[in-house]
C-alpha cells in the first residue's frame, strides 16, 4: 500500500516541486483548495480531500479536513488502531505538510475586526498538532525550509527517521504556541500573550565560567545581528555588554562611539569622524577600557581597527552597522577580537524582559528622547546653546549607565562617569576622581533627583558649570538654592532615567 501525504499550505513556495518529488518516491497526495490547484496545475496527480471523506467542503471552506477519515488517518497508531481503522475504512496518512494562515502578517498590516478573525487557522493547527503527537508514525512539516531535508531522507531511506520526526514535532509545537500567543495578544489588545523564544545559541559560558549560557531570538523577530569574526566563542557577558553599548550609540544621530565595561560606559564621544569619536571615547578613561566592548553607530573604518592595533587596546568585541573591506582585512590581525554587525533599528523592541523570582519581569523600553524643549531652567543662570548640546549629550549617557549614575561631559565627550553606587554623592565623587582636571568646564547629568545638596557642592569643587537632572525631590528648593549660590546652571527634565 503506497504512503499518503496530506498537503494544505498557505505559503505555496516550493510546494509543487516538493509534491513532484513525493510522487517520484511512491507517495499518493491528498490536498485541498488552492494547494490542490497549485499541485494539479503543475501536472502532478493529486486527490481532493472531499473525495477521501465523501463530504464536501462547507461554511466557505472553513470545514474541510476535520473529518474522521482525515484526522483518523493522521492519528492512526500502526499496530494498535488497525482493527478500528479497518472497521471504519480509515487509511493511514504518513506525512502532513501544513503552514498556517498568515495571521501574524495580517496583524503587521494593521488588519482588524472580522477580516483579522478570518485569518485564524483552525484546521491547520489541529492537523499539525495531531501529526506531531503521532510522530512515531507520521512526519509533520510546518516550514518550507524543511522540504529538502525531509525529501533527502525519504529519497535515500524510503522514510524519515524517528530523530527527524521528533525534531519536526517539537518545531510544530513551537510554531502553534507562537501562533496562539500572537492571536491572544492581538485579540486582547496586547494585554495578554506570552514571550516566546527560538534559535538557541550556545555561549562560551554564562556570567561566570562555571555557568552555561545561551542566547535566544524572540519568536517574532529574526536575529538582528551576525558575527563577522569569532575565533573565540561569544560569552554571556560579551552579549550583555554589546547590547548596552549598542543601545547607547544608537540613541545618537551624530557619529558616536562608546566603550562599555561591565554593562557601564567608560567613555562616550560624538564627532563628525567616527574614528575620532572612537579615539575620544577611549581616551576618556583608558584605565577602565581594558577588556572593553566597542560600539560604533557608523560603519567601522580601517582607521578604527588600526587605532586598536597600534595602541594595543584590549577589546573583547566591536559592534557596528558594517565594516569597510580594509577594516575586515585588518581585523584578521586581531583574531580574538569578536566583530558583530548590526544596524540601528528604526524602532526599538518596545519591551524588555528579565528572569526574576522564578518568573519574568517585563517593562516598556525607555525610548524617551529629550530635546531642548523638554528642559526647564530652574536657576537664575541660563544655559548657553553649547551647554544645552552637552547636557542633552550627557543625558543619553547617564540613562544608559547603572543607577545611581552621574556623568560629566564636555564638547560631546564624557570626562568622568560614576555609576552603580548606593549613594548619589559617591557616584559624583567617583566621576570627579576619574575626570581629574578634565572636569573643569564640564556639564553634569544625574539619572534621578538629588536627595541632598551635597552632590552640587562636589560638582562645584570640580568646576562643573551646568547640571541636568529630573527634579522632583522634596529638597528641590534647597538643591536649586545651592546651585544658585555656587553659580551653576541647572535644568530639569521631569523624567527619571534609572537603569538597574
């Protein structure tokens, strides 16, 4: 008795060639609707589902495959259900090929209401899940990309292996889980729905060498980055730091470079020339920039790589939206420097997720972009245009540093950074110590309000000329009075920028 394949696909890519190869391998093909027409038009023998069931499609085609002769054929356990199958005249189905109505694409196009409801597939997920459950006997294919490897095994061995069938079954449950989560999210107005991941990437290790680490893609997104050079495998911390560096530089429109260490910036600089921006951000704190992650929001030039080589900079990873051919050649001289290519997104992923207390902590991304119009001048002294530019530059850095965060900067280059402290004044003292004489004439950013005026006094001691901070402390009047007394410009943003 020949094997039978049921094919019913929304995406018809490659389906006719796949069916042709199945026929050559001795399969009979059962199909429905548009899929049947595509296969038939290619001159391939195919049987309609209603010829198998003896029951016509109905309700506008919404009911066609959910019939005992189809579902029974898919769920038929060879050697266990033979008697029932013979009594009911149900023949086995050995291969199920289904991809689902394009619900996700419909959501992306802004389709709503009854038109969106029409794109909810019912028969497809039922067939897929049934075939996956019966993987001991049935091969299930939900992805066009799997056609070739399925056919290669069938053509070589006459059937698929249990190993491949098991892998494809898991893929089905991942697919239907994601499909249902998207439907739930769309119909609930995004109030409900899960976070789904795929494409596991094993890392060199986790946060420490004795911990294993993995990276996954969110199901709704293809992997946005690719590794250009990776003689040494990426680690958990490499990706964590690269993410922090990348998020920071992508907030700037001007060519900008950042050095990141332990998820905190050691130096950030903007300049018309990306190579000069890199040099300035490295010079901002050379001591901290050891084992550093470098991020550029412009393609990496050969000059940048040459600077890393000539100055013997120990950089773990460099991430940029592209690499000049000469830069790629020079990278080979530093084979252990991992190079990642990634473009700044037009829109950030709106949500972030972290595992906490056995569950997931979810929040919206901080995508607020401050402009001059968002600033409120609260001191007698008013900021100059140059100070405003530096204050806005510094605000982006401080919102990407761990709280409590204080950042000094001048001429769009950080001069001192203090962060991750339990006291804001301690962060101010650390920023001042790292800045040294470069603090004079710098501006200062604080990611949250000042609970006391002590940080203002520290700023004045070190020559800070202007401060940007959220405001909102019960001691705002005291803090502003101290700034007035010391002749420091102060502006408030009205929003806080904690990052933990």
